[in-house]
């Protein structure tokens, strides 16, 4: 972003089509720096978690809503992640490891995919315990 801001001063003196190019660099830098936090704030309002007697239901999204169902018999492991921001706010994330959760493996052997997670929980260890007991009973 610093580069694009200094580049924008040069662009102010350029003719119209060329004066727009520095703004593209600025918007790309702004999106790279602040895009994820803005998305997370928007998605936070639309996020709901439901634990039934057979599955975990996760619904989230910034604009549209995505719903994910995780059956208890597919859950292999649950663990709690408490990061720096979570320490500040007294929250944590329960991450659920399921069978076949990875979408693909690249040529270097790294697996990519989405793990179901329940974020910004006030009592993450209690939720993990509840999930673990439900998985063991199921």
C-alpha cells in the first residue's frame, strides 16, 4: 500500500486512463491487508452453530449463507485452538477433523481443504467436551 500511495502522486499528473492505474494498486493492497478482517466481521453476524443429537450444523457467510452438516460418525477428532486475538477476547475455536475432509493433495504432498470449525466461542473447552462425548456415544 505504501508503494501504491507514492505511485498515486505520480498518477495525479498523468492523463485519465493512466491516472486510474495507481488506484488499482491501492485497492489491491487494501484488499490484501484488510479484506479478511472485513469479511470476518460481516460473516460474524450471519454465523450460527447447532449441535443436535446426530450432527453439527454450521451456517455462516458474509453475503450469502453456506450451511455445512457434519455427522458425528464422520468426526475423528476435535481440538481447541486459542490464538492471540482469542486470548484478548476470552474466546477460542473448536476444530473438527473429519474423514475425507481434504479436497486435494498437491504434488508436494500438502493437503488442502476446509475443516469444520466453530469460532469465537466463549467456552471452547466445554463445547469440545460436549462434542467428544456425543461422538463417543454415537
